[in-house]
C-alpha cells in the first residue's frame, strides 16, 4: 500500500497522520467493508477539523466519482491551555464499519492551540473532527 498526503493545510500537532497511523496496512475491518478484491484501488481518507461552528471543508466523499464507505465525527472542547475535554461521538448515520476501529477521541488527543479572544488571550473553543472513507468509482 502506498499513502499520499494531499493536505489542504497544516494539520494541528495533536492530530495523527493517517499515513503514519496505518503504517502501510489498512485495518482488516476497513478492507472487509471496502470489498477487498485484492485488486489495486484508491482509498480516500479525508479528515477535517472545524472550530466554533465553522463549516468543515467539502469532502470528495460526497462526489459522484466516489463510493462512500463510512463517515464518523466527534465534538470536543479545547481548554484555554490546549487540552481536549468532553470528547463525544456525533451521530452521522454513516459510521458503518468505523465502529470497529479505535475511537476517534483517541485520534484527536491534542494538545491544540486554542483560539484567542479579542484581547489575544487563549479562550475555550468548541470543535468537531470528522473523518470520511471512500473509494474511487
């Protein structure tokens, strides 16, 4: 397996890089659900984080050129000191086989740089993290 990183921006330091995280092996539950035929295929793993209600970027997951496989999301708060608190699963209705993988809260472990208030001081921030898995049609 090869992994290509096509980041639209620099990920937060506390976010696990999927190319490093999977170490060249796709987890078996993912292969099973992606209809592993043994043939080469492109698996797209998209991750996005949004803070304070900002919209997340558009995913290829929703494009007609992709076959959606699973979509999972969590919400959490970033404390003034950058710690993750109150991480909880959000119901997307499309989690499917991702329930067999490690919890997303373990991936967004932080620490993060919290957003600043009007005076430039760190402030508590709410955020969401979403991961989508799809294959090219």
